[in-house]
C-alpha cells in the first residue's frame, strides 16, 4: 500500500477543452468519453484534484465541459472548472496557483485539440517542472501526433487502463 500512496502523492488530473463546442472533434467519441469517465472515477476514488480547462474565445461562447463529465464530478469537492483565454492552460489562468496549492507535481493530462490546446498546456507544464502522464485514448485522434507525447511525457501509455494500473501498483 505504501507504493500506491507514493505514486498518488502530488498527482492531479487536467482535462483540456472537453466542451460541447468541440464535441465533433472528440473522435472516436465513445472511446474518448469512456476513457475520461475511467480516469475521473480513478481520481475521485483516490481523492485526486481534477481540473477542467474550458477555452473561452473572444466574442464566442464555446460552452461548458460536456454534461457526461460534469455530472461525473457533480458532488466531488476536489474539482474545479477553469476558464482559459489561450491554448496554453497556464497562460493567464489560475491553474498553476491551484496546482501549487495542492502540492501537485505530476499531472495526468487529457482532452481534445491534441495538437493545439493539449500540447500547449503540456509543453508549458513541462517547462514549469511538472511530470506528465497520459495515454492515446485520453486524447482525440489517438493514432496521430503521438510522437511528441512519447518523447516529452514522463510516461505515455497505450490506453487509460494501463495508466490507471501504473498508479495503482
């Protein structure tokens, strides 16, 4: 049990742009949704803080996080929905302050816009010293753009089950 506590210590989950406006980008939708539900359940079971980043474009409402994910965390006290104005979730948002507040050093990152918003957030997180963990099925277009994540992430998994098993062993 000690090993599990160590892996979970300092761990946070960041979900990027899983918003209604981007639903058409969530391909394959059912796989992406189910993977997110698994990682969110894992977070809740282990009392891991979960941050939902929502892009708010100038003059355009991109909507909130999809209802399926909002309802999954409805009564969870360690969740936060953070509006962001830029692709990079750290740019002019309270995200970093929240991570510092919870002494988070390791992030499970997921979401849509894999080669834009997710990537910009991951790059910034790495520059700031965070270790990133993710899997193919936690981002849209699981067969494309993986080279960056394989090279830059602390661990890049084939699927969310492997990621969860890593933190549960």
